């Protein structure tokens, strides 16, 4: 465990989170108010600076812009971050921004075209909540993973909080990082993640590998990211699963 301080992070979001998030160490949910004890919650917390952009600006200036033969969507997002991104040391602001991003990405209108009848409105809420908390994780430009919390390992965290079996947890993980399995949603995701200063990347090939994901800055070393992730993931995933609630409990 590495930590920069033992500060308490508190944010009030537009909608209440599931109270079962309190099963994870250092995390308390009281309706719309979420409180994180950084020393207990994070496996590693070395950086208290994040790059974000105002969500209203993303909506106004980026979401409706289309790529061309000379300007790919990734380039549009990168230029937007360069022009409008700003550093913040306020984790509550990061969480609030992330909630807007994922409320947009995991909205109910997509369910009809998803082609996965087992994914419900309740599952979209789970995705929004877990992805919001994931936004505090951080990768540096050199690929070093500076902040890691339980929601890095999406299936493990959601199985603990929402009592999901491995199959359903894995399915949600695929929806989370798979851009809803189509190019239109992937493009939408790239644009929306500009509000969190980068792009959503994953260390895994597929659900069984469970190497998690993070919004990483454009230009971050993916080779270093991959190598460092391989060194620590197994032990931390095991610690998350230790908080599963069994039938006897």
C-alpha cells in the first residue's frame, strides 16, 4: 500500500449509490453522499492530480463533431483535451465529472440495440456507479500506475458489491470496456472520455484475464502499463474477493 496522504474524499452526486458499496474498505455511501478514506480504499494512491475537462464543454463542443478523412475521432479528442483540459487536485470534482460521463454512456436508450436481454436498467446503474469510482485510478505518461482502487478490477468489485456471479460480472465488464460492442458506441465513448482527460484503456484481452482498466492520458506508455499491471494484479484481486458476502452471512 502506497499513499500520499490519509485525506477523506467526499462528494455528493445527483443520484444515490447502492449502499452495498460500503462492503469495500474505506468506502461509505449515505444516499447521494459518498465518502472515501483514501488510506483504506486505495491499494496505491501516489497522485492527487487529475486531468479533466468541463462536461458541459464536451457536450457543446465535441459530442456532435464528426471525424473526417483527415481528422480521426481520437485526434479530435486529443486536441480537445489539449485545448480545454485542466489539472485538478479535487477528487470530488473528478467523481462528479465521471458521473456525468457514465450517465451519458450507460443510458437506457441503448438497451434496445445492445442485443443482450440479460442486461437491464439495474445493470446500467451498476455500470455507472462502478465506472464513476474507477475514474480516481490513474496512469502516468510513462505508464506507471499511480492510483489503484478496487474498481480497477471491475468484475471483482461488482461481484462483491452487487452479489453478481462470475458470468454476469464478466458480461457487465464486457459492456463496460467493449463500447457496447459496436463502433458507434466506441466513438461515443472516445469523445465522452475527453472529460476525464484521456481514453479508456484495458490491460486485459477478455473477461477471464480481469486486468481492469483506467482512463489513461493520450501518449501514455502501454508497454510499461502492461508490465506493471502484471506484477500486482493477482494479489489485489484476491483482497477484493475476500469481501464477498456469503449466504451464511
